[in-house]
C-alpha cells in the first residue's frame, strides 16, 4: 500500500497535480470522581486524571477525478495521574505514520462527502513513576506496535479557494487493527511476554457516537 501511494504521488507530481498540506491538532483532559454516601458520611474516590495532546501534520496530492493521496505523520503524548496513595503517574508517547487515499463521493457546492482509506502504523512507548518510601521509582512501560487498515467517512467544506475544513466520522470507521505489546515480566530479556490483539469490524456504538473523540476536525491548504 505504501509503495502504491508513493508511486501515485510521484506520478501526481509529474502530472502537475495540486499539492495539499494540512494537519490535525488535538488536546483533551478528563477527570472525575465517585461519591459513596452511607449513614450520614460520604467518601469520595477520585478517578484517574488524563491529559493528552496530538499533532499530526499531513501532505498530499489532489490527483483529479475525486482522488487524493498523501500521508499523515506525527505524535501523541498522554499523561495519566492515577490519584492513588503512591502518586502513580503514567506517561506515554505514540508515534504515527498513516498513508491514505481519499475519494470524493459527493460534491455539492462547497461541501464534499468522501471515503478515506488509511493504513496507520504506530509505535507507543512510555514509563510509569511511583512513589515508594519517599522515593520516586520509574519503570519503562511496555512498547506497543500498531498496524491497521481503516475506511472512514469524511465531510469537507471549502472556506476559500485554498482553505478547506474537514471532519472525520471516526465512529463509522470500518476495517482491521492489530496491536503487539511487548511486556517484560522480569529483567531477563528472554522472558518478554508478547501480547497481540486483533480488531475487525465497524467502530460504532453509543459511547463512540456521543464522544468528542469520535470526530476529528482538521484544516487543509491547497496550492
């Protein structure tokens, strides 16, 4: 798939196709608590607090006939405070490379409805810090490799001749995802446990539809 996209981009350059650059910037913070009341007393338990930020610049070519090819590359960083007695903090960085092919199914004035096929490759790494006897102990978190092929509907709107807004309906994604997690069970490298997961189907449920993360909003500039 990557070779096909690379070849298409080279062909696009020779055919004087339109260059398009853009990207996505995201930020989220989540927290909460549970209060149990009994016999006139109440106990509040804080849920983990999570903060995340992602930056995904992209570049591509509009080939004509409704087709666009390109790739997205970037990173996401997240940090979670467990709010427990050990002041546990988990930090994670995920690198992403995602070639894509997009086809405009419907064009109506400044609006477009498209289907985008992504081939994301991600690699996550991180660490966990815990307070033990007034000392901060840091351990490496398992590395996670992710691969996938997903088809996602996308809505677009042209603000001007060059600037275009778009939103990806992630809760309607259809495809396949694979992750491999290397868990070290003790200092012996040979004792590493490999955990693999597979996910195939339509990414649709009530939680996804109601979640802000189900929508990705970005901007593109067409030269």
